[in-house]
């Protein structure tokens, strides 16, 4: 049986993660990154706990609409965003999941390989 990785064209791939560093398509990042719609950017907030629904809506206006799922990798420890943020996104049909960055990297790659429209905010 032949098993091959399927990567959607034009999508960034998380190729490695270690505390303090995220590797995306072979490029190492030591600061927080946003993976949205095939683009790599920087979040407007210094800490994941400061994110609000407006941050995600702003990104959606820049990159052509909201995804199905938004993952927030909060570093080595899981940090939750305010429940109002998740509720506002849910009202728009978007799932919001907060987890450690290692888990977010794995989940991002799995969902992306399934052809799902997924974004990730990742703090090393």
C-alpha cells in the first residue's frame, strides 16, 4: 500500500515545532505567527489571551472570508480566550479551539490535509 501526504496547493505547512520556535515550510519563526488562507503573518496582539472576535474578523476581511475552524496555539500551556469570543465566532459558523501550540500545529496539519479551511494563530 502506498501512503502519501496530500497537501493542498498554496497552503503553508508546519514542518516542525519546539518550545520557542515554529518552523513553517522550512522557515523558522521565534515570534507568534498567523496562518490564514495560505498567508503567513503576525498577530496584532502580543499574547493569545488578548485576542478578540474583531481580530479574527479583521483577518477575514483581508483574506477573503472566515474559515471553518480557527486554532489558537497558546504556547506550552493551554490558555482559553474569553467565552464571548467563541460565541461570536460560533454565531458566524466558525469553530474556535484553544490548545498548546504543539497540539495546534498537529491539528492544523490534519485539518488542512482533509481539505478543511482552517486558520492558526500560533505562539511559540
